[in-house]
């Protein structure tokens, strides 16, 4: 099955700086890559996703990049704010297959 | 906008007891999922139901059973709870199985003594 690795496991940044979280996957058939944000005591919420026919996608301060050749994708958060502090998960899936999640990154934005 | 609702939110069981975790979604989604979340291990799929009337095993199904009661409801049963099943359990749904965003409930925190 698919194996998704996520780094780093913890990340601290100063408010206003950028944060980058990276994931790699093993199954070349994977073609959908969502990112989830999980706040304390809550379930994961989708923040952005990308499909394999696109190399980059942006939504305000959040962007995701995908390199299919290298089998990795990254989440970029610019101008970080304290409310960005949370645990972030990447995931990958192929058509007709289940989702596989990374192990999560705990992001702390220091005011 | 209820989305995905899980009950109960917290539960403490003794080893060997049984319990059913309930999940309901109001988004008319066809597919529903049960995950467990353990520290440092991300989300692992226990069982899923791609459509009403079907259920399939995920990555970690041992010790669990599921029932897709109707299109809205998907329950997870622990027949004889073990301490290794102490975890946070999340239910999720999406329109049609793979390659579509999943919507998650807020979880059930289960401790087994």
C-alpha cells in the first residue's frame, strides 16, 4: 500500500514568518493530495488540496506544491498568525483507493 | 450545519466491555469512514463504507465491526474492548469514496482500563 511520510513533526515560527511542511509518497498511482488542519479537541478540517494534473495551488496565505516525479508535495503558509497554530496532516489517495495520512506536524506560531 | 456528528464525545470502558460508537452525516454523502488517531501515528483507517450497503476493511480492522445502518449513519462496534484500543476515533464522510475531500466529526475519546 501507499506510504506517506511527513516532516517535520514539530515546527515553531515567529509570527509573520513562513512555514513549510513537506510530505513524500510512495505509490505513483496516487493523484489526489489534501491537507488538513486539526485544532485541539476538534476533527481535521480540509484547508487545501491538489490533484496530480496541477503543480501548484494557492488560497490566500496558503499554497501547496506537487512534484510528481519526485513524489513529494509541500504546504506553504505565509505571513503566519497565532491562529495558524495547530496540527497539520497531509494525505494521498489514488482513484478507487483509500486515503493514507502522514503522521502530522505540530505548528506553533510565536507572537 | 451539523456536518458529521459523533456520539459520545468521551467514554471510559473496562477491558472486555463492549461499546458502539455512533456517527451520522447530513450532507447526503455516499461514503463514510472510521479512523483511529494515536500519538505519532496519524490517522489510520479501520473500516469504510463506499456506499450504502457495503463495508470494507481498512488498515487496522482487527477487534472492530461496523454497520452502515442507512445512508446517514455508520456505527463502529468494539465487541470486547482491549487497552490497545484506547484512542481517539474519528468518523468521516465524502460524496463518493476516493479523490474527494473528507469531512470529519470532532471525535470520540475512548479510554480502556
